[in-house]
């Protein structure tokens, strides 16, 4: 037995069956379980304008946070790049200094001077070693 139904062309709004699940538990033999029908007023529910505003503000806040984090990360990468370029230039300067020192130490006057400081003497004549 329905308490409220519409016999016309309008769709059925709410159907209540007398003697639901509670009646079966009390021992009534003619009890049928209740049937749920979706309410059309809930199906067509619209979002409140304040809810849209809050959602838009939260979305803009999230986009701003992502932008800020990317900007900070890019700045950090820039500082790291500058540090590595400065380190590369410093190492190139050191390599150039070492090459200059090496060329200076290889020169004959420098070798002779260092040998005399270590106690070696220059030869007066030419020395020939017999080959095998």
C-alpha cells in the first residue's frame, strides 16, 4: 500500500511501503522491505555560489604554491650553476698555473741550477758510453 503516489503524467516522487523491514522483525508475515527511490530534488542540486568562490580561491592558492615552489627551485638551480661555473674557472686557472710551472721547471737553466743545489757538478768533457 502506498501512502503517496501520483497517478498522472508526473513522475513518481516518493513511495512509502507500510510494513517495512521493522515489521518483519516484529513477526508480521506480510512485511515487505522498504524500497528507496532517489529524490529528484537531490539529483538536480546546484552548487552554492559561496562554495564556488571557496573552490576557486583554493584552486588559485594551490596554483600559487606550485608556482612559488618552481620559482624557488629554479633560483636554487641558478645559484648551483653559478657556483659550478666559478669552480670550473678556478680549476682552469690552477691548471694553467701548473702548466706554466711545469714548462719553467723543464727548461735547461732551471734543471742545471737545481742539480747544482743538490750537489751535482757539471761535466768538463763529453762522456761516451759503449753500447752493446
